């Protein structure tokens, strides 16, 4: 059992979906927890494939109004532009913090 700092994430679905997922996970050599962690991390890291999938889902199911969805999409695009313009990937941001820490250890 994981230590008490972990939280359990649960949702309910149809038995057929559950069985099909188990078959696919076995076929792909994944554990259930690996699969959901993979998706959660990709979602939180704004993996473009997941962002697009979520956008399509929101549009198809009319989640939020069209104006809000469009505004959100523009914000994602703007963030990607800024990231590419300034070459601010995760590694670059981490190295900036490392440099700051070395120069100012008291921060």
C-alpha cells in the first residue's frame, strides 16, 4: 500500500468498459495505475495530444460555451508561442532555478 501522502482516484464505468480496458492494458503491458498516471501527467504537462483531445471532447459535449472554449484555446496557443519564443521548456526552467539557487543560496 502506498504511503499516506498518496491520494486514491476512483471513477465508475460500465462492466464492459472495465473488461475492455483490462484487456488493452494487458495487451500493451501496462498496469492500471501506470495508465492513469500516464494520462494524468500528460494532461497536467499540457501534452498537445491530450489538449487537443480535451478540446474536441468539450466541443462535442458542449462543455462551456463556444466563446469560453475559443478563449481557452487561444490561451493555450499563446502559452505555446511564449514557450517556443523564449525556449522555456521544463529543462530550461529547471536550469534557471538551479542557477538562481547557486547564486543566491539564501533565497
